[in-house]
C-alpha cells in the first residue's frame, strides 16, 4: 500500500504542493476505518501519511465504511473541508455514492481499488441503489476519475469470489457493445461507439476466455501471475472503456430487474450480470455455438447459470415477471437490442436460460 501512495505523491501531491507554494495542501483519504475491512483501511491511512509526511502535505481521513451511506458522508466532509484531491474509496458502494458529491464540489478523485469485482473504478458514472438494494438510476459524472491505481498484490489477497464476479460484469461488455453498434444506439456518454471502443470490448471478451480460468486458480492460491494481471485489466480497464464507449444493453437491464427481488441482494453485481447475459443471448436469438461458449466459460470460473444460483430457486412466474417489467422500463438500455423488447419476451428468455443451465448441470 505504501508504494501505491508513493505513486500518488508523484502524480498529484508533488505537483500540487509546488503549485500551492506556501499554502499547505490538503488531501482527503477515504477508507473503511470501521467494520470488517478496517485493518485494510488502516493500512491505507498509514500509507498515505508515510507518503505525505516528507512533503508537508496535510492528510484528512474519513471512514467510508465500505457503504453507500459512509461514502456519501465522507464526500460531504471532504467538500466542507475544501480538500484539493481525494484518494481511496476501496469499495464500489462507497465510490458510487461519493462521486456525485465530489463532482459537485469540483474535487478530483484518485481511485485505489482493493478488489477487481466490477469496472466501476474506471467509470465516469455512479449507479444508485435504494437502501434496500434495489436499482434506482445511473448518475453520470462530468469526467472519469483523475487516476485509477491498481496493485495486484492487494487484489490477489481479496476473496476469489470478487474476481469471478468481475469477470461476470466484464463478460457482458462485448455482447452489449455489439448490440449497440448494430442498432446505432447511444453509449454511456450519449454518442456512438468508435472502432477503438468496439475492439477493446472484443479484447475484453477474448481475454476472459483465454485467461479467466487460470486467473481464478492463481487467485485461489494468492499467486500473482500474468494471467491474473490480464484478468484484473479486463475486469477493470477493458470493461470500463468497453461499456462506456460501446454502450449497454440487455444484460445490465436484466441485472437491474433482478434487484427488484430481495433474494438476489446477497449476490454481487457481476454474478447477476452474468445470468442477465445468458438470458440476453436467448432474447436476441444468438447462435447456439456462441451461447454454449458463454455457458462453458461461466461453468469454468463459477459464474451463475441458473436462477437458483442467484437466489431464485423455485421463484414463480409472477415474481419473475416483476424482474422482466423492471428490466423493460422505458429508460432501460435493454431497448438498445434490435426489435421490440417486452416483459413477456424477457421472462421467457430468463426461463430459457435457466432451463439450459439446469440441464447442463445434470449432464
């Protein structure tokens, strides 16, 4: 962690300190200083103080508690203190709640993720959920984070399930970008994908297929290998650039719909996106060989392939229709798919994906 903050010092603290002259620079450090992640948060705090000490930089810490409420409270405190830059926010929930507040205050953010479970660290958008964990809306920032610093030595010590969930989130990037390109639908920035964005989305998918299983094995043994590095890059950077440049479609809308049911709240974003992708492939009538390839990957790394695997064993059609209806809300990106998308079609796609996943498990 100390080396992360040495890099931060070189890219922001030193230049800012020179510019500030006699005025003392204040850097906000957000980290979980309470709860189960507090030991890691204390390392972040200590590393920041060690790096900043020789420069005479003032460090102001805040407990983000790895929660949306904690992240928002930390951001408000930094805004009130008028810090020059904020570093940290190790958990996605805290990052996404803090970014809109810091944007409003004009404070740049440097993200230091400790897990590779989503592409949120590189993204310029914040996904907002209710206190009950139900998807509400997406808030778009004026810009992406000022920098994202990833240390494989930190990522490899996280529970493996986070890395696998990140692969689930990244798995949808190519397919959703492809759909948006085919229908000329807008990306997350309101424009159309470039060839660069589309090809990075494809590179994300190819990287997952090539290195995903080996990266999971390395993470299980807490070994840093090239394969692990490639997957960290795919989960964080390639997926982030791919979805913002390429656009979103059915997989993420079905994820949003799944959050309507409380049983799914114990499952990570990428786990639900993975099942959303399998259902989305049914929805768009993807080629059978492509569908089988995605199922094989999910099975190889341990991503959900059935409704039961996201907490919905025995869930009736009426409740699943609630998922489909939320997925088909007028503002949802599921309408970036070709043709008319209806709740009934989405319901049938989810049931079909579940049936295939269940059959494959029995073989």
